[in-house]
C-alpha cells in the first residue's frame, strides 16, 4: 500500500509492435453499443448509484482509501495553500470486479483543486511551446504575445498561419472551440510511430506541481501526460497504452462534462463506467495493459460551478471535457 493506492505488479507488457493491433471484437462491440447510449443505461457502472452492499456479486467494492491527511496535504500544496478544500474523511478507492487492477476514485478532486488543475494545464502549460499539441504539425503556433498570459486571453482577431502553402489560417476562436484536441506534457509521444523518446535527455521537464500532486496521491513518478480535450459527441477509439517501458499504473483524471469510459481485459469481458468531473481512474495490475475507450461525451453535464470557467473565455468549459492521462515512462 502506498499513499492509499495499492500498487499491483502487472503482467509483462505486450511487445511495442502490438500497439498497432486492432482491438478485440467484444471491445469494439461494447464501444459501438455505447456511442449513443444514455449515461443512465443499465449496462453502465455509476458510482453514485451502486447496488446495495448486500448484493451477492457487486460490480465494484471499496477495498482501500486515500487518507484524508494525505489528500489534504497534497491539495493544499498544489493550490499553494489558497482555496484548497480540507478533506474531512478518507477517500474510498473502488476495485472494479470484472477488470482486475482497474480502480475508480469517485469525486476525488474538490472544485477548487479542479479549477487550479485546469488553470495550470490550459492557461500555463498549453502556452509553453515545449509542450506540443495536435496543431503544431499544421500551424505556426507561437506562444501568446506579450501582455497575454495564455491563448485564452488573445484578441478574437488573432490567427495562426498554416504551415502548408495551400492551408487556411486558423482563427483563435476556431482553435480553442473546435480544433484543439490534445497537448502532451513531459515526454512527447510520437503518434505515428506510437513511441516515446528512448531517454529523457531532450525532454521538457514535467510540470513539478502536477508531478508532486500525482505522486502524493497515486505513488507514480509522472514523466509524461496527454491532456485530451473533448467536445460533446467526440469519442476516443479503443486502444491500449503499451508504449511505456514502465509498468507503473496509469492515472486518468476527468474534468468538465461527463463521459462513458470502457475498459476490458481477457476475452468477452469489459466494463462501462460513468465518469464525472473530479473522478480518477487508475489502471494497474492486469488492467495496466487493458483495452479502453471513450464512446460518449455528454452535453450539458459540466458542473454548474465550472461552467463559466475560465474568466478569460466564459462558458468555454460548459461544452468541454478535459482528461489528464498521466504515465511513467521508465522505472
């Protein structure tokens, strides 16, 4: 047990060449079946509506906790002592029965911590040119001009020049509202080769405050992260994360609109989980190499207290889901 999250030793990772393999039929079918399903569908595991404890075969069971003292200290340090909500009781960690090693921590992050995390990810780290986005391959995306601390503060007439001679320039509104899909922190993932760099000598440093927050709560060394930015109707196709040389747990944090998350190992098994803003999913043990996907991001489900974030571009978060996926590349 480490900081409340039990660390499990997973099976050896599949060969890196397997990163290009197609997902099994039952995972594809589960993904397709839930692309248009309601968040309240009977096949969805909802941690705010679990069966009674008397159930003979519960789909998830709380087996451990993150202590209130550890969580409070981690949140306070992350928020620099300001606006951090004190945690009054230990936080339950649920083990999902059908996917060994898959853990869900509902409502882990208080609103103040969620807002601080969004501010660091999107108002600070997105503006750092060392952290690449899906747009860098197509547009000249310089850091915000002097006087603007982030892309969210740029005037509406701002445009980014297309790198291709026959490409169209990108207005800032379209960039933030439609085109921005991901940003990578720390180890920069090669999406075409599905590989990370072989060593850390040329990598931008992973943001220290986010690394310490993740380390305190989950016991991993954050070395790389992908920040996915979804709009309602977006999906993430079934895949496995097997490019890392480390078998340390994967950590996923949801912010904003609700979504369905699918994970499965073995043949014919899988689970569909409803994830809300502030929830965390940990993939360890056998689930470290599980197939997983996001078939649905639901509109009009962003928490009311987050809908007007950020002040620089009010109501942007009302139509977004931001997902922070953190991983350790090397042991």
